[in-house]
């Protein structure tokens, strides 16, 4: 834990240390960054053979000689094969000197809207995580320095980012750790030069067609005419932006409620319209985040905020947006619909597409013969009602009723099955036979959720539409001879 007044590097971005750090100071900084790792833990070190990642491997080996290192070289196939092979051999040589394990992973970089750099990063991180899973690594170490952080802040500022983008890279993101993030590139390069460790040079770092190269060789040097230490200033900006972003997050969550239902995210539209624009934008980004590899553009966020009820469209990144008067619903375009599932009697059948489950219990008598706040209207007050499910566990749909997410039924010879709605589904309610699609539509349940909503059937007969309708005859039989009780309950996170 950090001492009082000291920023924990795992909490957010950190400002750069002054240039000219000594060798012992470099080792101490890496040891400090890794202090939370258990003795003997396995870690993966991403190694390109360049000076930054090479310095990282050797500094980690010295700062934490108890750790079990695996050096991983990733070949992206974007450069000459001989060059990548030479880098791989160099990484393996370094691993042999350190007594570390070595792996080489070849990946294919797809064309992506974010450009080749972003696409390469995505597949590289996926390869690193796969190796980490294989070797049981608790952390993946990356060689980003303070100069990389400054470049990242400038690149994001150039595209018009907000506080989240200006916050740059975090020292810790899941298993990803960046132990060199407070150290200057010159100090890191000086370490490998002083140790006489051979390193590779990536020619793309000097390529004027690469945006980061332009920032590195032209923009940062130009800033030195304005401020003597632009790297220090930009990394301090990252810290301030991160703190501001955290404060906005804390304000946005209660202002605009969001639900996560399987792979679907839902925002309350009236709350979104009332919220300050800064908070509304954050919640739209929060809702899109699970569906995108990269943060959404400001244009995408603005398009979502401007969408009117009745909108149903596809956003960049293959995300489907649906807007009703009550909610905004986001889901992957390619998300599969639920398969049919046989209900366990008694038991709990997950419905993961909505982070829900259907509980089936053997019906019993209420020993006190009292009505409960949550008792089923389909039971008989003062005579019998199933033991109620606590109301905070019930999954009540938009447009549905709390008193219709629990029902009592008689024994059903054919058993029970849950499946998504199908064309032609009808349910025989006490008010007459109705099409299931019409029931859901008239309740204003968003179509994205309608397609995933469970329909409980016995054979071809629709028994129950949780939250909306029940077969009238079976409900009457359930009142006279209650044998089983069903409830639709939450089985995952209804988000903050």
C-alpha cells in the first residue's frame, strides 16, 4: 500500500521522474512497481528486442530475482521476415542469459478502422494474454516509458480526446503492468548501453508515415522551445486528467443508471437527457465500452445522444443501437439468440443472454397463512402462496409487472422448456388468446430484449411470458393445485 500522501502507481497515471536517474534508482523504481507481486510469481515480459523491452527484462530480473520470467516475442508479419527473425533470435539470446523461458508468437494483423498500429496492438495483447494463460503468469510486463506516455497524450489530444484520453496509459490494467512508466527513455537506453546488452532497432520508429514517429521526432522537440521539459509536463497532465475523469465517473454513475444484461447494455433515456452533457457522454461511452475494442469516437457518442425514439441502427464497431422513449439499448450485431433450454424441476436454469435465471421450486404451504409483500397474485391470499423470492432478486422487465415474474403452476406432464419467442407464438390469457409478439410490443419492451426474452413452454403450448402474461387455464389449475413455483431472477450484474 502507498504511504499517506504517496500516489499508488496502480491507481492511475504517474508523473515522470526527473531525467538522469542512476542505475540503482532504475532498479529501485522497477522493484517498487512490482512490489505487489507475490514471491516466485510467474510473469510474462513482452520483448521486441528493442532497448526499452530489453531494459525491462534485465531490470526486472535484477529487481525481482524471485520471479519466474517468460520473454515473449510477437511477430506481426508487417516487416521483412528476416528482420523479425533476427529480433526473435536476439530475444531468445537475452532469455538464455537471464535463465528465463522464451516464446515466439506469430500473429496476423487484420485491417481495422483504428489503423494498423491499433490493430497490431490488439492482436499483440491477445497473444501475450494467451501465453500468460499457458504459463500461469499473474502479470504481463510492458516496456512503455514516460516518453511513450507523453507521446500517447499528444496523439490523443490531436484527435480531440477528452479527459479519459488525456489520462494516457495506466501503470496497471488488469494483468498488464508498465514498470518503466515513470522513467525517461534516455535513462532506459543508457542502462542497456552501459551494460553492453545488444538490442535491435525498429526502423518504423523513424518512419515519418507513422504518427507516433512524427510526434517523437518533430512535435516533442518543438515543444521544448515552449517548455523545457514537455515529457514531465505531459505526464503531469495525464495524472490530472485521470483524477478529473475519475471524479466525473463517480458523478455519472448515479446520474444515469445503466443495466448490463448478458451482452446487452441499457441506459435510462430520461436520466440521460437530464444529465449534464459531460456526464451523459461518459455514460454513453460506458455503455459502448463492452462492445468495442477501442473507445468510441466523439462523433459516435454525439450520434447516440442525438438519436430519437424509434431509432434502430448499427454504430461503428458493429454495435446495434435501439432507442425507445424509456431506454437506449446496445448489443453486438452478431450476438446469437438464446437456444432452447429444458428447465430443471426443481432447479435453476441460467438464461445468460439477460444475466438471468429461471428458478423452479416445489410449491409448499405458507405456514402462517399470511399474504406477503411479494406473494404471487396467482396464489390464493390467506390460503396458499409459494415462498416468495426476495424482490431485489427479481428481474422485472421494462414495461412488465413485478407481480408477473413469479407464478404457480400444476404438474406438467410434458415438462417445461424456455426458449426465445418464435413467429406464431400465442398465449391463452384469461382475457383471450394473444400473440406473444404483440404482448411484448404493447408493453414497450425494446425489440433487442424481446428477441432474447424467455418464453416458457410445455410442448407447443406457451405457459408463461415472465413479467407479462401467463396461460389463464394453467394459472387457474395452479391456484387449485399448486405444485411448482417459477420465478425469473437476476443471475448476473445489473450494473451501477
